[in-house]
């Protein structure tokens, strides 16, 4: 068993409420995209309600802000899911449904195996990345760091 897993959060500001027709294609694909994640190599866990997704979780005051929080075995496995699956097909079209976010909207960090990240911890990691840039504490695909084994 691994000592560390990779946690990630990404946030996105919807152009309209999820029920709006402009969001329909995205909303209708959520279950399938999440099912692909659940079956992907390296997937460990994702934040979700009993509805099977996280669209009802309000991590920020703006109700149009969606949060995605998940845990993976490695950077490579998460990256493969993000860019090389159905998720990637929606990712390249994200501007159809989401505003360009002015700040950091994605961050990864290592957590001890068996621990699940909280939304508050994830938001703090985004803030850390914003304030200090990439580091072993908070990083992106552009410059990933290995787990700190000290």
C-alpha cells in the first residue's frame, strides 16, 4: 500500500445556474463523466452528495461556483483522467459553460494514505498556491512535486 495519495481541488464559475439551458449539455454529462473517474486507474475517492456529484456543495458564497475535490494514487493517473478520457472532451470545451476564473482554480497536494481531504483544507491549498506559487505543499501539473517523505 502507498504511504501517500494525491488530493486535488478544482473550482469553476458557471456562466448560469446548473438548471439553465446553457448548462444542459454539461449537467447531462455529469453522471457519465463521474462514472469514468470512478473506474479510472488510480482513482481513490471524490467528494459527492447522495446525488452522486458535488454540484449541491457550496464551498464558496457564489452559488455558481462548483467545486471538485478528489483523491488519486498518482499525478500521472489524475492527468490521464483529466486529459485522455471523456472528461478531457468536456475540459477543452469548458468556456461554453464556465467563466474564465481570475485566480488559481486548480491545485494538488499529497495526503497520507487513508486520510480524506476536507473542502476547507482544499481551499487553503488554493490560497497557498495563490500566495506562494508552486511548492511541495501546493502544486500544479506544470511543476509537480513528489510526496514529502520526511
